DNA sequence: TAATATTTTTCGAATAACCATAATTATATT
DNA sequence: AATATAATTATGGTTATTCGAAAAATATTA
C-alpha cells in the first residue's frame, strides 16, 4: 500500500535524482524534514517494496518501478495543476498546494478525465513537463535567466519553483510563461539583474529569482 | 485533527441520525464494519473533541459542531459529485466512489470554486440536497415509489442510494431524475411493481429497488 | 597514511491510530 | 424476576511514523 508519506519519500528521491544530486540519506532527511535514522528506516521499507535500490553506505537509486510510480504521482500533481488553471480558473500561484493534496488520490479515472479534457497536455502551468501514463516525458533544456549575458533576449518557458511567493512576484510584474525578457544590466556584486520586460518596463531581480526563471534564448 | 476515519464516523452518525434511527453503538459498528468496543472507543474520542454528546448507555447525538462538520463533509462530497457530472462529464453512477475520496481533501478553495462554477447548486446528481457553507440545507419530502398505489403517476426526484449497481439498472431503463413513472401493477406477493416509464415501455422493479426511488406525485 | 570529520547504521523506544477478544455490567424485554 | 441485548472495561495487538544515542563505516584532510 503506498501511503501518503511513502509517496512523498518517493517524490523527494525522484526530485533529488532529477537534480543530479546524489541521493544521500541526509539530503533526503533535510528535504523531508526528518532525522537520518527515520530516513534510513523508511528507505529500507521502500527497498523491500521494490521502489528503491538500497545498499548500505551507498547512495540511493530508484528502481524502474520506483521511477515509474514517482513519475505517476508527479503526473497526477501536474495534471491537477493544469486542470485547476485551465478549467477551474485558478491562478498559477494558487494551485501547487491543492495539487499537493490531490496527487495522493487513487481514482485513476479522475486524472484520466482531466487529461482528456485538457487534450493530453505536456506541460503544467509552470512549464514543467507532465509525464505520460507510462511515466515517460521529455524535459526541455532551458537556460536559467541568471546564466544569460547582458543584452541577451529570451522568453520565459518555465519556473523552477512553483511557490506562491515567487509566482506572486512575477504576477506583480506581469510576467507569465512566454513573456519576453531582456537582460539590461547585471550587477556583478550580487548577480542581480535589471530585466527589460516585453520591451517596456525594467525591473530588478535578485540572483535567487533569476536562477529560477527558465528561459529559451531568442 | 479530523482524520479520515473520524470523518467517516461523523458521516455515519450523521446518516443514522437523518434516518431517524437511534444512533446506537451496534448500529454504528455495523455501518462502519468494526466491533462495538472499537466504536465505543472512538466515540469517546469524538466526544472529547466536541463532536458528539456521549453519556454511558445512552444513544449518541451529534453536537452542533458535529452536525455542522458532518454536513460540511457531505457538502464536499455532493459538490464534488455534481462537479464531476456537470463539468467533467462523468455518469451519475461513476461519481460516488471518487467523491468518497475527495470529500476528505482540506483545500476549501477547491470546493468553493466548484460551488461557484456550478452556480451554488442545491442538489447533487442523485437528487440529494447539498448543504451550504454553514451546513444548512432543506430536505425535500419525497415519497418512495414503493408507497404509491396502482395508477399513481410521479416523477423521479432522487435516488436513496447512489451505488453504481442501482444507477446502472436505471441507466439500462433510461430512467433519470425527472423521468415520469406510473405504477401499472403491484405484485402483492413480493411488492414488486410494473412501472410504465415516460408513457412508453413497462418494466418490473423489485420492492428493494422501488423503496429507493424517491418521487414526487403528479 | 594517520587523524579527523561526516555519514550511515543499529538499537531501543515512543506515540498515535486503529482494531480485536473476553469478560463484566447495564439496560431492555418478556 | 429471568433472560436477552447492548454497552463497557480491560487488555493487548498491529502498523506507520518518528526520535535520540551510540557504534560503525566511509570520506576528507593534513
């Protein structure tokens, strides 16, 4: 039985993995906000259930099953987000929390129906890919705004963090997916950037923010 | 913290109460499919949390809080059912199970939005009333088809059971809410009825079925 | 490589939700 | 009053989740 906690562990391992970071127990513990022994204990259980490959003192990996199941949870999450925005009229900053709850629902038909209604979307409202029913997806290679150079022009394609805080900040500047951004200036001291938005207004964003704006160069 | 099990107890007590049946521990146990000591134990907890009035050896009642909270769970359930049918295109026989899961979601905004999109519906797809945000609703007084006499004509207004089995049976006969039904014959032996549907075809229904067809006489 | 720091593991245990059986005690019925 | 029914208490079990302390392994660094 995949319980909610186990699903969250699975997701966490999955995300660390995607990040190319080694999946260590301490990293997992930090992410899940529990102690290392707790993680160790849980990981053993996940291993006996066939979700992770676990050998003492070695970094974790997901089994094929684990990868698939994690991807399917992410699928539920992102389909839900898309449905909430496209069909129910929520703002992109409101949906993460709701989806966090709904991703644990078991009714497959519900998510299948969302998928159908949305026309098999491949991206969620934050530009992240939606895995298909087999757990497969193609991650587009985007650049971080923070990696661009002065004068570069790009379009916002995804945000690396779907927290309400970041999204509200973008809302305030009228920035959405697809918005054109040009690096007007880079402050070398703190790597903050002055960004020209859609060829009209300029705004300054911290490095922390720019790192999370995933763009495609023109 | 209302856990899923506690919410289900609350709902069960609420339904027994609505049924005018005395809420005894054995009745509850039967409904919840657990032993009486288990119920007893749980009821004490519900009492300390302020949801039920519990005195030893006396039948249970819900407190005002209990009534409200139970009604709010029912609200979530029925709003969800309505949303699934009206907006997502599910059949009335498919939605009970999904709503059974979704009623335990905490995101209030989700249900508020459903309510808004649906235009504050007062009935679910099975004709049951949807409590408002304060937990209030008015239950329409319907008759059971099984209580009508030969020749009586009535419209189906609600079904007393939203199991897929019953609803599929009705689907097969093309019976929906609003369908006109006339009692053509009553078999005194087993109280089954021959029913004329929309002035065209006749079908026989068992007493068990007729009891669950809630109608309004013409 | 030896010393030190960091991670991981094991161990022992706690808590919270559930649930059950057996035996006792009330209450209801006849 | 005797009997049947229902509720209660007592006791105990499982599962899921978590922790801290101490030991063991691995990694780092001087």
